[in-house]
C-alpha cells in the first residue's frame, strides 16, 4: 500500500536547555537567535516548505515565548506603525504569515522524560498517521529540496520510517544515535540496527542520526510500551529500533548544510557562518574575524614559545 502524505510535524520543545544556562533559565533554548531569527523558526519554515499542514509544539514550563513569537503582537505593530518603521513591520508580517500557512497546536509535556516521551505526548494528535519530527537544535539549510521534504519523498517511495543521517568521524558520534545499515550504495540505506549515544570506542558506524524523522504509526505503538533507556529517559531511537524486523526503517544521507546549535561552540559557529553569508554583515564581521584570528595566532605562538623555553 502506498504511503500517505505526511501532514503533521511534531516539534519537541520542552527541554530545559541546561547547556546554555543561565540564559535558558527564563528563555527557551529554541528561541535563541541564529543571526536575527530564533532557531525554531528555521524549522517551522522548513516544515511549511515541505508541505506540512499542522505543526504540533510539545512544550514545557517557561516556554510562553514560543507561543508569543508565532502570535501577533498588536502593541508592537502599533508602535512601529506610529513611528513609520515600515521595514520592521514587514519583518513582523513575515513571521505572522507563518501561522497563516500552517496550523500551530501546543501541547505540554508534563515531565522532562526524554525525546521519545515528548513525541509520545503528541500521539493523540497524529494517531494512525505517519508524522514528521523536527528538532529545533538541528538547523538544516540549502540543498536541492528542504531536508524534511527529502525525508517525506523517501517515505512516499518506501513506506518506511525515515531517519536523516550524516557521516561524522567516529570520535564525534557518541552524542548522537547511530545506525547500522546493509551497506547499500546511494543516499538511501536500509537500517539493520541502531544504538543511542554509544560509548566511545563502541561506535557501530559513522552514520549519525540528526534531528529530522518521518515516523510510521508503528513507532508510536512502540513508544506506548517503551521503558527508560540511556540517561534514564525514553529514547526515540530505542522505539524505532523496536520496530526493526517488522517494519522497514530507512536512513537518508540528506542534501543540505547542517548547523548544530545544541552546544555553545556549535551555536557560535552557526551564527558566525550564517552571518558571514549575509550581505551587509559580512563586510562588518570580516575585519573583526581577521583581527581575532591574528590575536589567537599570536597567543598560540607565544604559548608554544613558552612551552619550549625559547
């Protein structure tokens, strides 16, 4: 039977963002700006461009800023209009337009019990349907098609649960879920095994799962009976693994530029990379980055000289 169109996308956004404390004490990590746009907006725009009709935000306490961002701010609009700030009004209108293009529903994860639990929290809103899952930490831009659309197309072709993967040095995959495949050529790989956050030295492959999924109903059924795994949390990887053998799982090496904003170094790198690709910012940041590089090289040379006693 042919796979049906994927209409709904779950955005797990209930995490505490502890890597970014203290800024995330009162600010959702999904609202941290990537240049001048919150990271979660990149994901919503990708979902819309991929044909998604309903976005389901799984939130927790202290996440009101996400709701406010995608809602209209009449007071701010009035303030800008009164002062003739038409350029800023156009920016607000672009954000407002997103909620016209897709229905946004909010549901609360009552306890922070892991990604699998966050996805399971939305089960009644996607019951009986294949659905997408997007993690706001993973920003994916460019490519011939939006990353999620590539996954949806692969789902239509195979009827399988689809995972977005990318190759990393094995020393770097310990913070991800990792897949084992049948070794086939091309961008699509049949998944034969999965390991969530393998211990260093035990990595079964170099294919890491990134924050884009298309899940079949079998995965939700598996989440219904899942027990806590790595980190004493209900892991989505474990639930998908539980469907292997009875339901197909396929990994796709997607086309696009990947930005990891889930760690401080990754977040800073993503901001600098995208800012340097922005006309107007590039001209101002270029000289600054050059000066910082020269300072760093001088400090490294001084450190090496001191270590060798020269």
